[in-house]
């Protein structure tokens, strides 16, 4: 099959989810027939259903909110192969608004081929690859009515209420994006059952830095230039409670971490005794009074030795390798910085992936620039060759015309020569007769 970098950035991964396969089957599509903005819309819809409604996404609910816009090739009635359709919100629907880009420019240029290695006996596999636009089906214009299902009516009412309470498309995007979940990837559980950083539904345990989030989220949706701290005001429900997640502000190399900085909720130590307070949507880096904190607990001797080794590896601080009675108590933000440094040392910094993607993008730009230059040179050579051939054809046509004119002139001369020859023979006959008459009339001629 054919995949593009834009689809993976917007939440598609293998193996594909059942809902995504159902959309492909119902609409007669292949992954590259769906525009990147539509993939983002499907991801946000899955997040809305699984994270807020806590239900499995249904095709009827998706068709109630989304209609199909057919994308055609410029100045043509033929449908485009890459991005045949775009899913648009139907007029009059109350739904979390996403400020999307008008289009993802040059998204089809980042394509690559990937073989589907799904189990042949399983129904969870993509349709066979065909390099052609999708064929229009009745599902493209179908819209279910609320009277068809009580469950559909309840879901629509709940979505209306969530939208009125302030839920936006940016909240939905940040919910799955900051948790490193690919919504269109097959999962055994729904998103509201997400448990934290060690949850297997995450694509990676590493969290993105604030700079990486700011850079990547701008690729997906429109963000004002002056805004660099992105806040998820209404996060998905987790374990039956809603939590608000904030992305930490950009770190400065000249400043030390502030304990009051807001951190990602996935990095907070889980405390079963405080699950009931999580519904308030608040988090604090300072532990409650009169309660022991996991960050300030006195370490054992084994934990102390491991801590010394980790600090030596990451070069975070100079630690005396000799055994000490206790380690210095640090704030949660400083602990978070140390753990982040350790993970960066082992796994690499999160922005390295962005640098690799940037290098790949620069390489592709250079390649396409050279390819464009070669095409322009080839086109100029073809044009010069065409002009030269036309000149040769014109010259040959002139020579042929001259040859025809010369042939006609030769024929005319031959005709005149024959006429002159015929006149010359008559003149000879007259000359002979004159000579005879002169001889007969000569007096000196003997009788």
C-alpha cells in the first residue's frame, strides 16, 4: 500500500483500527484517497467518542456529522488520486470546532510504500492497493436520521453539551497528541482507559518537549504566532475522572527549572488516595501537607546506589561515589529534570526526531529542486529539438517545391524544343523547293 508522512503525523499506524477499516470499506477508499485534514478529523472524532463519550466510535454517528467533499484535479472533472475526498462538518451541526489549515501543501510528495503483513485469516486488513481515484458510492451522500437509533440521539445530545461547555478541536488534538496515542491504530482498550506514561497504547513512553509540541501542533492545526504554550482545557476522561493537562513552557538554557512550572500529568506519581480529587481538574507540584510524598521519601541503600550511578551517567551533578547517609531532597520539578536528562541520554532527545525529519525534508527539497531543474532542462531540449525539426521540415518542403518547379520548367523547355524542331524541318523543305525553282529558272542552265 501507499502511505504518506502526513497521514502518520495525524494519527494513523499499523495495525489499523476497526473503525478506520470500516470507513475505508463503507466509502470505498484507500488510505491515500483521504486528505490529511480528513485523517485529523477522524482522529479527533475517535478521541471524542472514546475519551469523552467513553463509547466505541460508530459509523452512523460519523456520517451524521460529516459529509464528503469531492476533490478534483485542477481545471478537470476527474477526481484526484491522492486526497479524493475531504470530510467536512455538515452545516448546522453542533460539533467541537477545529481551526484546520486549508490544505497540507505537498503532502503527497512524502509518500512511501509499505507492505501490509496482516494475518490472511483476519478481517483486520487494508483493501488491495490500486493506483486510481476512489469511485463514488451511495455512502458519500448518506446521512442517518436521529430517529433511527436512540443511541445515536443520546450521543448527539452529549456532544452538543460538551461543545457548549467549551470542548474544542484543539483539546481533542492535544489529548491524543501529548499522550503519544495513534487513534487510528488498533487498540484493545478505549482511550478513556488510559492509565499513564506506561500505558501500552502509547506509541512511545517518551514525552515531547514544549518546543517539539509547539512545532508539531502547528503542522496539524492553525495556531497564532504569539502563542507558544498550548493548554488542553478539557482532556479526555481517565478512570472515570476528567483531568486538565498543560504543556510546560519553553525551557531556557540560562534559567533553572522552576518548581511552580506546570508539568505533564503523565509524569506525576500516581497516588491512589487522591483519585477522588482528580475530577476537579487541578494538579500541583507541591504535595499536600501532613502526607508523605513519593518524591521526598528517604531512599534505601540500594536506591541510593542506583541514584548515584544514574547521576554519574547523565553528568547532571557531581556526586561523591562514596556512600552517604542520605540524598539531598529535591523538588518535583528538579526530579523531573533529572529523569528527563537520564531518558535523553539513553533514548536521545525528543527533538532529534524533529531534526531527522527536518533533514529528510531538506533532502527532499534538494532532490525535488534538482528534479525540477532536470525537467526544465529536458523540456528546453525538447522545445529546441521541436523547433529544429520544424525548420528541417520547412527546408525540405522548400527543396521539394523547387524540384517540382524545376521539373515543370524542364517539361516546358522540352515542349518548346519539339516545336522549334518541327518548324526547322518545314524550313528545310521550303529551302529545297526554292533551290529547285532557282535551278529551273536559271537561263544559263542547258536545255
